[in-house]
């Protein structure tokens, strides 16, 4: 089965590694491509130019246009399960500053993770965090098991979450910003059974960050999302509505 590119609606991520997990409520296994799309946690806009143009752009092209062409070709190759080839386009797209640099860094990280290059992926994720913090945003999503404060059980999705938080703690501590952790729950009866579930999810992530960097205490705040922030709404309590069971990150002035 050809994997679809990880859409940064997305992630974080990446995460096409490991065995498929069986969710408590789901009775059907999710295809790899759909798990990948459901589990992505790096939010970046898609490339507008989806023409699939080759990387050999004119040498006098504007850097931003060249980066878009490189990204488009990288996405085409990644859609064919050719991440090693896609990296040859994503990596140069991620070097120059510009409007697509964050998206390119996320794409590099995604492919490095798929290719089982954890050290390189960690370094790229650190660059991504620094890039996004400098722009006053933190486009991450952490996904959870239905009705629980435990991360989604599929390691392709939640496997790198510990690394994400470790890579985030130091730069966040060095930044002038404070952080709100926004907990979400899906619309199903299981998710709505406990009204405190979204807050407890956010608090669980807050405790992890404070354990990694105790000086962050006082700069983190756990909050509950408004009901209209549901992204999927299927109430299926499985991989299909995983994005509804999440914690988002929102930077705010201290």
C-alpha cells in the first residue's frame, strides 16, 4: 500500500513506525495511510503550488518560488513512498528563510522519522521548534486514547511525543512567551462522559513539561477548548476521529 504524505494538519508527525494498535472502541484496523493522516501533529499550511514541478527550477527564480517547487516535488515523491528521494528536495527547501521554511522543516523531519533516522529527526525537530517559536506560534497536537488521558496507543503517532516535549522545554524556557495547553474531547458519549477530561489531558501535558523544566511552572496554563473546535466530529472513538482527542499549544504573553 502506498502511504499518503503526512499532511501537516497535522504531524507531528510522521510516525509511520511501529506496529498497529487496536483501539478500545474500534472494531476495525486502520490502514497505514489513514493512521498517518490522523496522527500527524505538525500544523503547517500545504504548498499552494501543487503542480508537481521538478526541482530543476530556473536559477533566477525567487527563493520562495524555488522552495515551493522543491516542496511540491518532494510531496510527489513522498506520496510514492520515496522519502529518501523526497529528502533531496525537502532539505534544500528548508535551508533559506521564507514563508515555507516551517513547512519544509516539518517535511524533512517527517521523512527522517519514516526512514528511521532518529538523531537527524530530533535535530530537525529542534530547528522546527526554534523557527515556530520565533514566529510566535507552536503548531503541535498531542493525540489521546478515547476517554483517557493516555496518549494514543499507536507508536507511529505517539512514539515521538516524549522527544517533542524534551525539545520544546528548553527553548520555551528561553523564550519570553508563556504557554496555554488547550485540552479537547470528541463528541462521543465516551468522550463527554467526564466533563473534566479535556482539562485533565491538558494538565497531564503540563505536568510533563514542568517535570522536564521546573522553571516553567507559573508560565504554563491548562485550559479547555470551546465546543466548536472539533475537527472531525465522527464520534467514532477510533483512529478516524483521533484529531478530536487532542491537546493544542498556544503561545501568549506572560
